[in-house]
């Protein structure tokens, strides 16, 4: 299991371009982002600056959202009014991912807009298939995520089954399920089954209740992830930048132990710098 930091929810006291270096300073080797630009098609200089920030920090971009409109719209894939903006974004997002070795692109389905559910579902399948074919060119998967209906009441995918049904309907071999254990827990889903599902392509975590770091709620995240060997995105809120829980989860080989010790020291330094 390898942890990466979602720099769109952690290190947000810093400008976007400084967050990869902050993650690296805390001992992490991977980061992920929601769409990090204001526009679906940013200027070339903005893209170059983002790519340079990732490379200069020496971290891997593990995951990237297509243009997403968080929190207003929870994605554009099913929204007719945003069709042009979304499709204009496909080549940009895939291009950035390809340059940085990112192999997971998150395609948030989008909120209901009222009275056109069937049209939205048909459009989402069309957009997901197109995005998947473009992502296949760089060896990447497209992720479909289920959210919780309490925080996203207009988002239609609120269960593992709902997301898997969409993935199977798309019919492209590189569409996978993003198992966000926080959202699934809030909906009472079977977290072990979600992790074991053959279509699961990425995992994100936060504790529940509260969406804080592991140990602040009641989810048995350590036990659930025991034996999981993929990237795990840290998509939680923590103003204290406290990553000490990682070293406490389980015995690790010496090299990993030393890495966790460095993470502890660096995270402590970061907390002192940011909280002061």
C-alpha cells in the first residue's frame, strides 16, 4: 500500500503550485488533484507551471480529475449545458496526465439538472466512452466515483452498484471504480466488498464521521486496507498536517520505517510553519 496526498483538500493553505513540494517535504512520493485550474482549457503557461511543480517536487501524479466544478456541480459528464467545456478539457487533462505518468483520471458524473435524467445518463455514457478511449492512448484508466447523498443530494451515483452499473454500460475496458471509503461508509456500503470488487481501480480514504484523518472517526481503515497493494489517496481534512498515524498502522520493513520517521519529522516541521 502506498499513500498519496490529495493536494486539493490537504495543504490548501498553500498556493496550488507549492503543494506538491509540501507533500514531498512530508515524505510522500505521490499526489493527486481535483482539476487544479480555473478554466477547462488553461493557458499553456499555466499547464507548464503545473507540470514543472510536480516534476520539481520529485513526486508522481497518481490521479487527476477532469474538469469538475467542485463543489458546485460535482462533475460535468452528464450535464448537457457543459458538453463543449467538458470535451474541450479531455485532450488537456489526458495531455497533462501523459506528461506526468498519471494513469488514473477521475470523471465525476455530475449533478442532476432537473427533469432530464434519461438524457443525462445517455450523455454520461457517451462522454465516459470518449474519455476512456482518449485515456487509453496513454495507458490510463477513467474512474467513476460514488459520492454520498447527504453532502451531494443531486448526485445520482451514491452506491457501489450504481457506479458499477454505469461502468459496465460504458463498455470500455479501461473504466474503473473509484472506491472512496468515506463516501461509501456514509451510505452504509460494504467497504470490504468495494475494495475486493474486480473493477475497483483506485481507493481514497477519510475517517467517518467528520472526514478527518484516520483515527479521528470510527472506520477500521487499517484493517480494511490490510493487504491492499495499490495507491491510497488521502482525501481528508486535517488542519494539523498530522501524518503520524501512518507509522502507527503496522510494522514495516526497515526502509519503510525510516521513511515514516522522516515523514514524522517533516510533517512536524510543516505543522510548525503553517500553523504558526
